[in-house]
């Protein structure tokens, strides 16, 4: 300990004597380590930290797939849930739930919050007890059960002020009173759905009808004797025997078969719950972690060059101390102590930067990362940062090792402290610059590809004119608006009020807001169409209920026929379809005048197609457009249970969303003050949110690439400046012998640019090797896009030229008389 204390004191004195060196070192390390800390906090929260349930590895997400229809993950129907629950032996218990939204009112303001309708077993499957009260019983989750509710801790605190008497009292949800029976612990959620309200699902185990009605998510907990592999094997067995267990016949004609899971067209899919939550974000997160490792390596190479140069200035000190008896290990320990002290200081500053960066990241992109609420600089992240800091400091401490050999020591004593040419050390410095340039090139190419991806996504033709549109949504609760006449009446009155707002050109409503919404996948009878065995089958991806002025307000081109008209409200039932549906089911023929029917059977009326609209993105900006049918809200209210109770309103106006927000609020309050206005914003903001994750990854990678470029430029500048200083005598002699300034400039620039060319070449090879990982994150650009590569090479050349020019210009100003006299 005495030795360590002496080493620390010596390191502090050495650092204080060179404040400029210390500041540069600490800031560079803070940027490199801070970036790694920030991204590792994301990796830790999203990928490494287990879910906040007991034995989370036993939790499995269960869904269905329809391979022949292109659905690789779909919902499960209630009969399928009950039958799977009865037959499985690999799962100790299985629970079902569906997600949605509800209005809550009677507090400081009406709110629209995320909700889940659940079976009583869900809380047991997840293994989490309420912090107050209780959860549902099996009887309460049957149809027409008691009006009860369980609240999240977060909603209890924000909306109810953490009232201690809330359990047993009533709150208003969707216009009806419900008794609060429990409060869940802080942070409790299911599948990262941000659930605030838990409701009984209302399923009857005896009802095995509506087998094709898929709307449930399932979560199962593996039995103690089972593994994920044995559960998958059991599912294969169940799929092979499911049909026979229901009908008593293993094979039957198509018209006699019951809709059940089977091994080919309707499978069940198992995923570990954590893998399901993380989903496709895992690759993007690991790409970011790899990028910040590159930044840290560039920073380390930069500082290694700086330390080598500093060691050159101290080589006489090393020699004298070695001659006085200091052992090589003793000197090395002091250097390592000094390196660790600088590194830990940089890490402390890096943690401050990382914490601020993580907070800004989550605030700017709250929905772009899974489990974002758990992202924080916690103990594991601090341990990671400390480990990186100590490892970095130890490596720095080895930099003066080249100056501790007996030959170097003897030469230093003979030269009396003047610098001598050290070929090995110069080669190492050049090698470090080449490594910096190579890593920077690879990182900048990756950032360039992702930036082009964001540009391509932002330019995707979504099928409608999204500029100058303001949108918000409203949901009308059944308890308050029991009759469809009340619902359609409210919609009409609200549209009338919004239409007269100054500056508003037109108003419309729709139940599904593009460009991202959940697929409907509705079975639809298409007159005159018989599906071939390989498909496409009579199933429509999206149903869209719209008001009469929808096409004009959204700016969607009519490809064939016409759009809805006001007169349609009292006329024959009509629909519009999109181009994809026309191509899919009508094989180049005109669909105008043809008929479709919702689902199957005579209980639903026929609708006649009157128009074909340009395709509108519904399933995501980067996804193929699905088939779509548009229904007129003014007509469907006459069809039982067809009128949507949630509608997204759009206003075409040159005014910004905040300029019309107050007037919209007044219009809604005048009709029903209990209704919360949800997500009032510009349609451009909706579109930006749809590409939020690619934009987040691109922006972060762009920041890291810019930092890498800066560090590489500083590294090139530093090495060339040192070389010019080291070769001042040689340059002076060249000038004295007649060399002009242009030749000196060319010599120094040539040295720097040769290093850049080698670094760029290696960097291109590295980029070609690692860009395959980026392939799944790109849109509209290839991993080896020539334009991006040429642009990056040009940028790197300009940066290198600027970094090399300053020391080269300094070399041309060397006065040979002064240099020769000093030497």
C-alpha cells in the first residue's frame, strides 16, 4: 500500500506538471468510455438483464403462424387457447391476454391509457403478486363477470395521487364504474406493452365457437421437468393430432374440416418471452455496441501515440532513474499507475456524459427501443466502465516500455537528453495512425449506409400527401354511447365543428392511422373468386372505415372509379379497394361493380366496389403494401357492430398542430368533456415515429462516426507534427542544400497521405467484412453501395489532407540557420 500511495503521488505530480496533456487525455477518454458506457447501458437493460419475473427463463410466448398466407406471427383464438391449455404437459400453466386502450375519467383530466384484458392465470404465470389488494379470480374473468379492475402502480401514482384507500373504491373506465381490487408493483408489465389498466377478459371455457377469431396473446410457464426443446417437440405432436382430437377423424375433406392448428398451414410458434420482447432490435443494439468499441479503439490509438510522444520527451528521465537502480518493473508500475489514474478520471467524466446521453436518448426516442424504461447507468454498467477504464489505463502504461531497454537507456545517457531517431517507435506510431484511419473508414461507411436508409425511408411514397395534416384520435365508450346512432351522430357533429375552424380546409376520419397499424387479416367473400390451393386466399389484410371526405383530405389519388360521396350515406352499400387488392383478386380485370362480403355466410350484406385507390402504407414504411378495403362510416353504422368506436381524425390545414390544439380541445369538450384527446400531432411526426428506430440508430452511428473522424484527424495531425519536430534538423539541411518549400511540403504531405491510403484500404476491407451485419437494417441501399464508399473515401481524403497540411506547412517554415545553430 505504501508503494501504491507513492506511485499515485508521483503520478499526480507528473500529471499536474503537464496539464495540457492531462486535459486532452481525460477528455478523449471521457468521450470514448462515455460512449461505450451509454450504449452498454442499453445492451444491459435490453439484452442482458433478465425480465423482472421469478425464473424468467421458464416464460414462453406462444403465437400462431399461417405460412401460406405470409403471417409468421399471429394471434391465437379462444378455442385454441383452451384446447392447448388442456392438452399441454410441457407447461405448468398457460395464460391469455389481449391489449387495447381505455378512457379513464373523473380525475384531474381525462386520459387514454394502455390496457390488457387478461385471464386470472396471467398473474400466476408471471409469478408476480399485487403490492396491494388482489388480482382476478377465475369466476371474475368469465363473460358478464363483475366490473373490477387492477391498476398499475404508475397509474395509481400519476392519476390517483397514490391514495391509500383506492382498493375497494370505484373509478370510471370507458364511461362505466369499476371497483379497484388491486395495485401491481412498480415496473410490472407484460411483453413491454406499457399496461396501466388490467381488466377481466371475459372468456368462457365451454364456448368453443368462433374458432377462426384470433385475437389472443399467450404466455406459458414451463413445467419444472420441461425445457424449451421438449415444449417444441410436444407442440409438433399436438399439431399432428389436433384435428382428430376435435372431430375424431385424422383427415377429412376440406369442407368438413374444423379450423384447428395443424403441421402445415396453421402452426403454433414458441419464443422465449425475452427474445420476443427484444425482437429485431437486438441486431441494431449490437451494431451500436460494436461502433462504440471502434470509437474507443480509435481513442486508445490516439492516446497511445500521445503517450509515446510524451515518453520520448522523458526518455532521459527513464535512463537516469534506471541508472540509479530503479528496476524495469518498478518504473513500469509507476507508468501503469499514471495511466490508470488518467483513465479512471476520464471514466468518471464519461459516466456523467453517458448518464446525460442515456436520459436524452430515452426522452427523444421513448418508443424506439424495447424495455426502454429499464435503461439506466446501474451497478453492472458502472462495473463495466471501471473494467474498461482499468484495462485502458494498463495498456497506456505499457507505452513507455519501449524506452526502458538497456540499449535505449545507454543511448539516452550518451545523447545528453536530445532526441534520436527511433525507427521502431516511429513505425509503431504510423501503425497506430493507420489503425485509426481504418477503423474510422469502416465506421463512417456504416453510418453513411444507415443515413441513406433513413433518407430512403423518409422519401417512401406512403400513398397520401402527409404535409399540412394534423391528426388526433378519440374513443367513444360503450357505456356512454350504447347505440350506433349515438356514435355516428357524435362523429358528424365533431367533423362539422372542426370544419369551421379558421384555416382548416377539410376534415376526415379513419379507424386505422397509416403508415403503421396492426394487420386485420379478415376473411372476406369475394364474388366470382375461387382461391387456388397455393393462394392467395380470400383474406384481406386491412379493413379501413373512413368518412366521406377521407380521400380528398388525405390526398390519395383515385386510380379507377370514384371515391365516397355524401349521397352514399343513403344509397346502396359501397366500398373502395386499393391497387394491391385489385391486382391480387381481379387479375388485371376491372373490379368496379364487383361485390365483396365481410367474412362468410348470408348474415352479412354485399358491398359493391365503386373505386380503386392508390396503395397506402399501413403495415410499415419498409413493408410491402397489403390488400385493403375501405368502408364508408356513414353506411357501416347500419350494419350491426360494424361501426368503429375509435376514430383518427385528420385536418388538412397550413397551421401547426399547436396552433389548432386549443380550438380542437374546445370542440371536443363542447360535445363531451370526459373524452381524452389522444396524440394530437402533425402527420409528419407520425411518419417520423414510424421510422424512429432506424433514425435513432443512424443518428447515433453518425455521431460516433463524426467522433471517429475527429479523433483520426487529430491522430494524423499529432503524428505528423511530431515527425516534423523530430526531423527539423534534416529538413533544415535539405533547405540549406537548395530544397524549395514546395518539395518539403510534398515530402511531409506524402508521408501523411501514404498513411491515409493504407488506412483507407484496410478500412474498406474491414467495412466489407462487417457490413453484412448491417444488411437487415438497410432499406433501399446495398451493404456495399459504391456511391457511399466513394463519398466516404473522398471525405476521408479531405479530412486527412487538412490534418496533414498544417504540420506540412509548418515544415516549410523551418529556418536552416536556426536549426543548424541549435544542433
